[in-house]
RNA sequence: GCAGGGGUGGGUGAGUGGUUAAAACCGGCAGACUGUAAAUCUGUUGCCUGACGGCUACGUAGGUUCGAAUCCUACCCCCUGCA
C-alpha cells in the first residue's frame, strides 16, 4: 500500500495525525530513533518496541558504503536485515555527501565523492539515491538534496536550494516503486524568501510528504525556528512535515508548536552514551560524583525500563567503569523520554491543551547557555580536524 | 655480602644543572554533543590568592653551585644477577 497521512487534530499550529505505511501506523507527532547503519546504536529492535518507537530512520550513504546496498537487498531488504518489522525512513545520503566530503565534485548531474572508509571514489545522483532506497525497501525515502553548510553565502544557498528543487523532480521521475513514499526536502537557509519559495515550489509538485532540511548545522536556535516557521507557512496542511535532524527535548516541543509532525535526531542516543540523561528539569550529567550514591532512578516516575529497574548510582557506576550495558540502558532512557514527550504532546493537541503543555514543559526544562554551547561545538570540530579525523584521507577514516 | 639497576605529583611514567609546578597517558572535576565517520571532544587538575604574586615539592639528611628532580656524600628502601 502507498503511504497515507491523516490529520486528526490541530491545536493552534500544532498537529496530531497518523501515518499509515505497509509496515504499520505511526502516530504523529513522531520521533524516529536514528539507526544510521541499520542499527539504533546500543539498542535492539525489542528495546525499540518496548520504548514505544513506531518508526526508525536509516541512512543510504552509510549502507551503500558498508555493507553495500546489494548485500542488504540480497539479505531480504532493510527490514529483514535488521529485524525491524516496523516502518523505516531512509535518508538519501545527501547530508553525508555534503558534510563529510571536501573531496567531492559536484555538478548538475550528481556528486562524486570519496568514501570516508577507504577513500574509494563514489558517486551519487538523484536517480541512484532513489534506486538505492527502493532496493533497501524503506517505507519512506528522501530525495537527494543539497544542504548548504552554516555560513555559506546567499548565492551559494540559493544555488543549493535550486539544485535541490531540480533534483527533487528527478528523484520523483526516477521512482519505480509506488509503495515507497518519497519526501521532498525544503532548503533555503535562513532567508524567509528562499524558505518560502522552496516550500512553495516543492508543494506544487505534490509530494506525499515534506521535510525541512538544512537546520541543526551549528546555527543559533532562533534562526532554526524561524526557518521552520517560514517553511511550514508554505507547505500543504494535508501532508506530513518532517523536520530533519532535530531532537533536543526543547526543540521538539517548540517545533511541534510550529506545526511539525515528524522528527529524527542522533542527539538523544549520542548524548546518552556520553553521560547526558534527559529529565523534566533538564539534562543531567550522570558522570558527576553526586550520583555515586543515588539509590533513586535517574528520573523519578519515568516509565522506562532503565528507571523502573536500576538506580542512578548503578548507571553512574556502569558509565565510569566503561561497561557496555550502560550504553543500552542510557539510550533506552533518553529515547523513552523523547518518545513519551511526543506522546504527551499528541495527547495535549488532541485535547486542545498543547499551549499549556508546551509552556509548562519549556518552563521546567533547563537549557544550557547557547554561546557556551556553540563555542564548545567549534572547539570540538577544531580538535577533530587537528587530529585528522575530519580528513577524508583513508588512513584517517578507520575510527568509528 | 658482592655487582648492576632504580626510588618523580592520586597512579603509570618522561625528564639528567637554569626556559620545570615538572611531558605523556590514566584517574579526578566541570562542560559540549541535534537528517550519527561521535563508548567522542574541550577545559581544568600541588597549596594560598580575585589577580599580581607567594609557598611547598621529585626516598631521607647533608653538600657543591649564582642556580639542583638533575652533580657529590651518607643513610633508608625496591628490583635483577652472583654468592
């Protein structure tokens, strides 16, 4: 069956709906745990089910390099390969091609780039992106887009946005499998005009769903929120709207309020692995010595397996001792936190109380200072570059 | 007992006369992570002070020197080989 989207309720700009795919239904707003390489890091499909995950995301770029699209196809497709029978959305790989490759060569036809694994030359075009995703068998595929990096000039952003439009049309033409829903991606950087124009143009092509891309690339939050607003303003209300790469608790609630239906984000699981756990009051750093003797769970009242079973002190110990179990337990907690947050948001929207819900949540959830945040991020990137970790030279590409 | 090697900050361990409060790694403390090349990365980590600066430190005690973790003497302890 082809994907269907039904809008069930709205509360101001916030929306509640349902996405029906051949692998099951997804209630929106929905969060998709990220399983880049056909695995949501540290958690098994059973865990995902228990957490309440309805749909997950995987990545065409990574799977094409390893183990290879053909391999996955030969082994029964992505669902079978990773033993996840629920809906799957695959990202086209556009994001990786542009964020990872300084050695890429771009022309209107497609992108030539070097594999970060072995330096081999690779090629991706709109047609190939569709072909690969059809071979993987995901329920929702993304068009190949050109997401500009943060800080690119207006001309570059405009060019990338227009290229994204042309590529969207080509992806659409390349589609062979009507069962797979193909989502277009709005670009346009931080310009209201470009955002709106991008959304309008893509809307005119009548895709089954629309994503907003180019956000969460190191910009201040206010810019991202505005870009979302400007994009949403020109998108049709009867199609799902997917905000790519967004997923901190405060961003989720804020962007649901702006009319977003779907999200994916590596943040909850990555932060979990490094000691950051979400609570209603904000993110805590479980590494801190103050948790060494805490017999209560990480978050009182949390319904996740981790909090129902283990003390904060135990998790703290696992984290400090580098025990692998920590990754699973922490990931379960953060994913459940986010998923529950969206369940609550959905309920509030249906009941007409989303505004109060959002206000209450955002009032209680402490967010870190943005300047410090962005500064630390820059330092991180600088350090990576200094160590050659962001160099495409294959001899540096082995770690992961 | 003889011969040889060695004793450095919470740990491992560099350092052989000044630029050494002492590399590096671990540990500790604080922070970052947003379509995952991330079990990663940043800062900090003797004591006192807001800072300038001061104080105490490289087994112990003396000594040489303008200046010592670095050289000399004695002592204590550890390791290896031979008795």
